[in-house]
C-alpha cells in the first residue's frame, strides 16, 4: 500500500488549495510511519519529491516544526545510495541550511549524514539513461558542505585527512572543497586548523608530481589567505593572518637562498599564491621577499640562475599590477626602485637570450605600474628597446622588444613619440646613404617592423606614418628603384599600423587621410610616367606590390564612419572614372589618368583597379557610391576584355564586391543580366574564355553569399563547364573559391552580405548534381567532378559532413585513385578529421582505406605523402578489433617513408608508425 499512498501524497503536495497544517501532518506521518530506506528507489524518490514540494510552497509551516523537521529528514536520508535520489537529497540539505531552517542540536548529525559520501566515488554505468555524472554529485555535495560555517569543526579535520590520502581524486576534491569553504569561513572557524592545513598544502606543493594537485593547493592557499585578510579584528584578538604569513615565510624563505635551488619554484609559487590574496598579504610578504630576491640575483653569476630568480621577481611584479598604482607609504617595490630597475636593465644586456626575454617581460610590467618609472628610467627603457629591436642578433629578443614597445607606448605616448620614433626614423633614413648589404636590409626591415609595433597610440601614429610614407617615396625615387621587396615591407608595416588604429575614430580617420591619397598618388605617378623615365620606380605597378597595398587601403577604410567614408568615396571614384586628381598630393602627372580606356598603352593604369577594389569593396553598406552604375559597367567591360590576368581578376572581384552589397531591385537585376549577357558568349568561344570564367566565379560567389535567386543559374553554368576539356580543371578549382573565405573582398570584415549557413545550402543544392554529373561524365573529365566535390566537402562544417558521409564515402575513396594531386590532397584533408569523428562508418571501409593511404605514402608530391601519413595515423582512432588484422602490414609499409628524403615526411612517418605499434597494447 505504501507506494500508492506516497503517490497520492505527492499529488497532494502539488495542490495549492491544501489546508494549513496538512503539510506538517503528512510529513510527520512519513517520518514516524515509513521506513524510507527499505523502499524501492522510485518510492524513495517520491518521498524526496514530497519534501521538496512542501519546502517550496509551505516553508513557514515546516519551519514551525523546528529542529524536528531536520531530524525527520536525517532519518529519511540516512543510508541513501542511489545517485538520482542523492542529487535531490543534497539539494534539500542545502535548502535547509540556506533558508535558515532550525538545525538545533542536529548539526553534527546532518553533517554526518551527508559527509559520509565524501569524497564521491561513483562511475556511471555505460549508456546510463539518467545522465548523472560523477562531477554532478561532487558539485552537489560540495554545495552542501560549503554552505555553512557550522560544519567547519567537523569538515576541516575530514578535509585534512583526505588531503593526506594516496588517491589523487580525493586530494583534488578536498582542496576544491576547502577553497569553496573559505568563501564563507572566518578566523574563528579556521584558527584551530591553520597549522595542519598549511602543513598539508606545503607538503603537497613540495612533493607532488601532479600539476593538478599543485594548482589546487595554490588556489586553496590563496583562498585561505584571502579569508584571513577579510576577517575584522577586535582590539584584543590575535592577528591570525600575520602569524599565518610568518609560518609561510619561515618555511619558504630559506629555500630561495639554497645554492642548488631545488625548492625555489615550489617556494615561490606558495609565496605568490598567498601574496595574491589581498593588498595586505602582498605588502607583508614582498617587504621580506623582494630584497632577498634582488640580493640573490646579484649574488649569482650564471645566467640560468639569474633567469630563475628574475622570473620569481616577475611573478611578484605582476601581482603589483593587480593592485594598480604603487603606493608610496607601504610598497616595498617603491623603496627598491633603483635596485629593481638596475637588475632588469642588467638582464637586458646579458648575452643569454632567455634572460633577456624575462627581462623584457619584467620591463613591460614595470612600465605598466603607474608612477614607478622616473623620466630618466623611461629614457633608458626606450634606449634598451631600440637596441634590442634593431641590433640584437636573436630574433626572439628583437620581436619581444617590439611587442614590449607596443604595450608601453600607449602608457607613455610622449616619451615614445619624442624619443623612440625619431631614433627609428634616423636609422631608416641613414640606411639609404650607406652601401647596400644583406645585414643592412635586415636592419631596415627591423626598423619598419619596430615603427609599426610602436604605433599603438594616435599621437604616435601621427609620427610614424609620415616616416613610413617618406621611406616609401625614397624607395620609389632612389637609386635602388624597382626593389619590390622593400615596397612590400613598407606596406606590411603600414597594414599593421592600420589594424592597430582601427578602433580609435580619430586615429583611423587621420591614417586614412594620410595614407590612402599618398598611396594612390604614388601609384598613379608610376602608372602615368613613361616607362623609359629613369627616375621613377615601376615597382609600384608590380603584382606583388599592388597585392600588398590592397590590405593597407582596405584596413584604412573598413572602420570609417559612414559620413567620413562618403567624404572619401566622393574623391576616389571620380579619380578612376574621370581622372580627377586634384585631391591627391603632388598631383602633377605627365599624362591623364584613364584606367578604363581601351588600348595597350593604358595597361599600367588599368592595374591600379586593384586599389579601387580595395577601397570601394571595404566601404560600409550604407555608403552611397557615386556613379555606381557607370562604375559597374566599366568594371564589367574591363574584366571581360583585358588580356592581363591580374587586371581582369581584380576587376571581376571589384564588380562582385559591389554586386554583393547592391540593394535588391531593378537596377541590380539589370546589371546582373548585362553581366550574364557578356559572360555567356565569352565562355563559349573567343580569346577571353578564362577571363569570362573568372568573372563567372566571382559573381557566383557574390550571389551565393547573399542567397540571390540568380546564384543557382550561375552555379549550373559552372557545373556545365566541368565537362569542358579546356576550362574544366579551372572551373573545378573555382569551387574552392566559392566555399573558402576570400582574404580581400566578400568577407564580413569588409561589410559583405554573408548569410549564415551558406555553405550548407550550397552543399544541399549542388552536391547531388555533382554526383550525378560524375556518373554521367566521360573518363577524361571525371577528375574535374571529383576535384569540385572534394573542395566543397573540405570547406563544409564537419558535423554536417558526418551526417552525409555514408552516401559520399564511396566517391571520396574513388577520388583517392585519381591521378590529380590536388584531388588527392583535398580528399585526404577531408578524410582525416572524419576518421576521428565518424569511426563506426569509416570502419566499414577499413580495407580500402588502408590500401589507398599506404599507396599514397609513395606519391611523388611531398604534400600528398604527408597527408597520407596523417590519415594512416588517424586510422588508429578506429576500434582496435578492426585494426588488428592490418597492424603488421601497416607497420611494414610505414618503414619505407622513415627513409624519405624530406624531414617533414619522416616526422609524420615516425608518429604514425609509433601509434600503429601501440594498437592492441594493454591500457591503450
């Protein structure tokens, strides 16, 4: 009868109209008449549900029972073993405590009935439908144990006992619970147990081999120190924090002075964990530790020992960062200002690169401490950073110095703009006067990188940008005219500066006004100058240079406000359409600028359409482009008729970028129809079939991204070209372009219209057509369909690909037999993650996979060999029973690539063969 009665009582416990007093009567009856732990699990769960329901709706009535309610629940819970019931029971206990139910004399009993489960030792059965994990029980029990200081006298001895256990899981649980308890405990609860707690924590940090245990010990020490720091002292009370910190100092300080330095790091970690708890603990410990560390640094002469000591010092300096400004009255750091700076500066001049790197990190931290470095120190800081950035042989130190300069420049903009930038500018200009050499070019490259790195504040950008632009002019006009690599280096530095000032409106607009007109003017000057003119470099017209200038102009434009962007576009577009050069600096050009004119003599000017693309395709959506329809028609004509592949491609990309953002409507439909009318005849015959295909690809991508209805028609046109003997391979590679992220146009960073899940939609609409086309294609073009398919699958999100794998796997395996290396590489790249994510499906084809992968490890192409070995490695993630019949065969086959002439191939072969040796090993 009892189970049925309990079901009825549970229904009543949900009844809002239940008369007052009946809830108490029901619970009394359950407490007195039912031996809950003799019931089945489901019936016990019903009892817990009744109690939970009444605690939620009849709290005041239950509190009227006083401690009897607590005692009754203890009897109900005592002996519970089922995880489902325990989750509810732990929540009830926590509610009893948090909602201030009367515990009376039953505090210890309530603690005992819950703490008997600590630490949790539970492994869920396989395929458990209830989904309760060990971690769920741990967190629920911890929430109970750490819910009240009343448990402290019983819990802390238990935690100390479990911390001394041999089980790592028990140690971790105890330490995490101690950390949680410290949030609600005070000095009174901790006082009796502090020595034992410190002893256990110290022992674990000094002796443990587990990083997890060490980390939890340090967290617990931090929590203990923070708890003692929070406690308010009465006038006659003992200062427990002071005595606790004295114990830590007494046990750790002397290890910092030991010659062998065995326990230096464990001691430093303990000291830093305690020091990070509060400003009070920090001052108390650093007053003792910082002078000692500085003394030890000067005492040791070996770079390795000095590095260890400086790294410890750095740890304490980073803690000072946490507390902000250095206070004069309490800070040990300020009292040791000269000594600390001297130690850090000496590290920067040490021959050891590793010591230099730690010194640079320390210098960065010191610089971030407001008010710590004096003006004379700051001058030394800049001098050291310039020396390291430009003249240090090791690239690690040079790069670290540049990064440090970039971090400190916003803190001290006047110092860096007034001292570092002129120094770098002098170094850069002086190089032009000296005889060229590899070393000098390297130094020049570092100057450019350092100027970019330090440009992290608007006032500094206003100093560095003119230096970089002047250097670009010198490259164009100087005796080494034509050095494209130098121009590319300057553009890379300008690009970095652009990215760094994008978030600052003032800096972004200054940069745009200074850089974009200047680059355009220099490019126009080069394009309009007669090719035989000896004084002007043609480097600015080279494809490599124009490609490097594109991201500079794009980054300078993407973050402009609509108003400023509109102001700029009103100058740039007329420049290209009408040759309006009045806004350019130094605008005296030898002939007119007409990049859209026909004729071979205009070819140098046409190349600058790449810069137009960088600008107009980076504008925000809501910026109106003047004469946009005319511009689109000019770009369309250029993309279909130009014989230069670079110019035709950039014109196609520019056209596609504008079409992607163009508002829907009649104007867009007309320009798209015009494009189709130009492309279709061009694809059929004539000398510009490749240009027409390039335009088709970019326009298709622009429309696929925004889900335009015409995209399906254009995609079908592409699918039809796969059977074309001449254009088929290029069209197949074009599917990679459609699916991949484009670096310069048609991505979200340049405000393109990119709809979510466009790749999934493209896959759904077109892969069935690709499969059908493959089966109907002739043998000479089948590879084109396989290549297209592998490109689409390679860029598809893996969860989507896994669901479609059963229908496509046979085609992917066939693609591995294709002689086209691109197809092989793309397919292998697609299969490798699938071996890890869909082992059950892949296991069905293990024989074919092993054969294909081993065969491709002998491919003439190094990239294919590496990819095949990675796939052979990934095979080991399949079930062992599937792999064992192939183990010996694979190990024998993988012996050959161990002798491959390429190191990267040998590296992959070693990794793959090692994993196959372990197949079937115990514990794997």
